């Protein structure tokens, strides 16, 4: 009876109240909305009636799939509202339903570039015979923008996981530049750059510079060798060597001067001996 009621309402341009619990989400149709924007929507619906009804499609089990209006549905549930105004959409198959949701969302100015990429990829999967140029013509987007959006596909999977958790963190142009860096063999640098970008430690321009930068080889730290020279039980000299640098510390300045002369003579003998060996 509900389907007939919705069809009748559609014919007259009216909406019909449906139980929120009988509506279902289909993967790929929801568009991103920031937490701040969603809070504004929810508070608006707390005090005002829903102006734009949720668009639904009938299911075989007598319930409804949401075509558009997911956040309005979320807000109704969060507010404890059990009914929501809906209108009936019309599609012939699942691909048409996905395309319709994608094109409707594509026109939203606050849709992130990453979401456009996800929708564009789904659209292309439903129409595998289309080239990128064809996709650009069908969507009304420029060829360059479509190319930049598809560049998300060339980012490392780990980087896409980070972006998925914060869809608005990166634009398509930066994604395209980082994809090129990835293909130059710097996938790990790209993943780290995107992680730092997600943590707001870098902006988008800095993330590209970070990914392109050549990593400095890690310095190996050397453990110093130390020993004490004793005069009886007392320490006469502390000796410390790190690689080719040796440091001697005496208790008394006069003894240091005497030792310096003895060391100089010994070193000269060693140097002359080395010179004689080479000759």
C-alpha cells in the first residue's frame, strides 16, 4: 500500500511520511558532510520541519533504499524522530540508481575531491567502455580535472586509507602531484606526507615538498671508548675516544703539559715509522 501511496504522492508532487527504521543505506550513495555541517543540519531539524524530502527507491522486501538525503535521515534518527518525509525516485536498474545519486551529489559545491573520485570511479566501473575523455563529457567536468581525480587511484593503498578517514584533507591537484611522486619510487615518503597532512603538521603544498625531498641517510652513532690511567689508586688521566677523535683530561695543568710533550714525541716517532714503511 505504501508504494501506491508514494506513487500517488509523486504524481501530485507531495511527500509521504515513512518510518525511519524501514529506510536503508546503499554503499556509494552517501556524500561526505563535515561534523560541523551535520551538527548545523541536525539542530535546524530539531526546530524546523524537513523542507527537502528524502528520495527513496523501493526494495523487494517492501522497505526502502535511500537514493539521496542520508544526512537528513541520520538527523531524524539522532533526534528520536520515527517518521520522515520521503518522495519516490524512479530508476530502471542499479547502475542508473548509482549514476543518478552520483550526478546529484556531483552538483553539490561542498562535495570533496576525494568523494568525486570515488563517485567517478564507480561511474566508470558501471560504464567500462568510456574513456577519460568520455567521462569528462558525460559529467561536464574538464578533462584535466577528471585526470586529477583519477590520480587518487595511483596513490598507495595506505595513503587512501588515511584520506578515507578525513575526506576533505586533500584536493585533486595535490593528489595528482603525490601520485607522480609515488610512481618515482617514493611511496613511503608519500604515505608519511599524507599522514602528516592529516595531522595538520603540513599543509598541502608542504606535503608535496616533503614527499619529493631526498631522505638523508641515518647517522650511525658510535659508542665512545673510555679508560682511566691511574697513579697508584688515584686517577691520573681520563681518556675518551670516538672514532678518530681522542680526548685526554688530567687533574693538573702542569702534568697535562708534561704529558703533551711526551705524546708529541711519541706521535712523531709513529709518524716517521709510518713514513718509512710507505717508502
